[in-house]
C-alpha cells in the first residue's frame, strides 16, 4: 500500500500508512480508560447511559493484564474487542485482530474514532471514570489531522481484473501498476473532511439458485424439549434436549437425547448467523460414525439439533481423567477414528480448519467423534484449497505455516492440525507450545523446531506426528495414508481386532 501511495504521490495516504505515526495525539487516556472494572461492570455502566451509539470505554483484560478491551455500544447492544500487544521492530504495539498497528492506546482509539475499520461501529464518545459522557476529540483539533476524502479531487486507480474480489489477502504485483500515474489533482487542496475508508454498501443478495437453497431437515419445535445448559460459546449456548424423532410418514416416534445449539437474539442477519447456517448446511451432508450428526434445525428462533455426545470434549475428558482412566490403547483407537473421519471429509472435499482436541467429542472410551464445523468449508471441483477472505480469531497453535502466512487451507493443513491433536491426546491435554504467544510459535516453527514427543506416545506414532508437521504440504501424509497406517502398522494390531469385532457386531444389527 505504501508503494502505491508513493507511486501516485498520495502524501495523505502515506501519513496514515507509515509506522510509527508522528502526528499529535488529540485524545486523552483519562477520558475513557477504566483500570479496575470487569466485563459485567462495563456493560452496566454503558447501559446506564441508554447504550448511546458509539459510546465506549477501555478496560484491562482480566485474563491477560498486558491486553485491553474496548467495550462499545451499537444499536442498544454492547460489544467487546480485545486489544492485544506484541513486539514489532523492537517496539511494543497495540492492535485488534489483524488490523493496523499503533504505538499506544491513544492512537488506536483515534483510529477507530475516524473509521470503524472492522469494528461494529466507530468510537464516537467516551465514558469517563466519573461516569460522564465526554467528547473523544477536542473540538478545536477535530479536523487538524484528518485526511480529505473528496473522490472528485483524487486520481482513480486502475481496476483490478486478475484476482477474485473475495481474496483480499492478495496485493498487486508491480506489473499490475501502470508505469505512468493518472493525472494529479488540482494544486488547490481539497476541503478537509474526516477520513472515510468504509466499504460500499453491499448489493441486495440475489435469489438463491436451487442448489444453494437450505438443504437441512426442518424440525418442529413441538418435537423438541429443552433441558439443562451444557455450555456456552461466542454466539450462544449449548443445551441438552430431548427430540421426539419420527419416520418420513410422521409415525413410529421415539425419543432421543440431543444437543441443541441456541444463538443470541442480537445476531439477527449478520455474518455470524450466515456462518452458523453454512455450518448447518455442511453438517447436513455429512454421515459418518466418527462425525457428530446433525438431525436438523428449528426456525424462529434458529437452533441446531445435533447428536448428543455424553462425555463432552476430548480435551476436558483427558484433563479430568488422565492416564488412570484413558489408557494408551484408547488413545490409539481414538487416533485411528479421527483419521478415519477426516479421510471421509477428504473424500467429501471438506476442509475442517479447526481440528483440535477441544473439537473432538467423547461418546465412550471406545468411540470419539469430530465436531464443531463452524470454521469448516467445502471447496469446488475447480480448486484444491479454500482461501480465507477475512481474519479473526484463528487457532494459531494448530495451524500450518501456509494458513498463517497466506490464509490458505487444504487437507494438508488439516493434517498439520491432526498432528497437534495427536500431541494433545498423548500428553493428556497439555497446552501445545506451553506459554508461547502466537508470534513466538510461528518463529519456533520457522526455525525448524517441533513439539517434543509426549511421554505416553509410542515411537511409531510420534514418527507419523512429525510427518504431519513437514514444512512442504505435499510432503505431509494424506488422511488416506494415515488411516492406512493404523490398518497396517503392527503397533495398532489390538485396535484393528477391536474394529473388526465392532464392524461385525454392527452388520449383525443391520440384519
């Protein structure tokens, strides 16, 4: 971006893109910083002022004292954004998700006052520790450093034709930029206005094609009884329920336990709900003994009705019971089942993107199932990978280098995550890479280092684990090869015997 700004002599853009920013700071920390309040208190304070649009405060993150949280109001709801810190060129910088870097909280707050740049709204006014609403910027300095946004006075950049719009990680090569820039604007400076980098309003979505319409089974709410709460996530709660399941003719009803995913009312029609519906659409097409089944969805309110897995996540199960209950033979069996389920996804051209012990559920000591398809994506026959077009909270410690560097996800990146999941299993729930931060993990991997062999891990399993972490994706095993490994390696003879007896029992039941 700086290269383009220089080429087109856009000094206004360079002022924003160059780091560090030497402009005068126009806001004061004491206007909005609260050092000793938690999330609940912050929400109460903002709600006491009728959740005024753009009203915000900044507080310490209770989980990590080096981080902060911006709590802001939008449409009478309160949203929280984590402000992280890291070392950049020997300097401590603040940032939100994959947004720009700032050398202080004040500069970060000023930036999100000018533009929402990924937040739900701009920061318009501050709530002080005295619980009074204050203007964020002194009025006499309001337009001092703002950059003009008068499009009529700006040269137009040539349109790009060589990359899809959604692949926003791509940037133009030098060859895509004309050697001669367009005519410069008049020497008269345009009138000063606040910077505007907002995207254009999206067009109304077209009527979906037949094959794009919702394909899941619709369940009547009368057939669902909601019971106790099982857990809570970013978008809502998971509750236990009882589903009165009927055949195609509406007869032969029988009751089964289910897990019901409910969602916060304020999700409305935004991207989060769209992502949830994509998860439902994907899960409705998957049928495999090692993958959690989606029975269907309920409308108004939207709920996912899934297979109930009684023992919960593998990670919690391992931490709770350890090696006293979960023997190595069980771990080997689980490893084979996960590889088998992932091989099925491989055949279905589905990339999971979030394979980890926390997303494997334990049915019994003899059966685990892959779950949580919130990040999963199917890709077309024309492509062998899925490319993420947006950032967000990515599980860096489970991601292959090409995921972090290029936003590129394939079955080979799922294989890398599978290797980390095996490590979690045989270490009985230890945290991969210990206390290392995401950036430290990336450096650790780039230096050629890998996770050490857990004490309980057989040598032959660790060899496969390390193959999963090869730098070059095409040097990693496929899930077909990993499944075959469990079928042929003598170390796993005992679990093959179990699998054969289980398959035999299953076929007898069918008869």
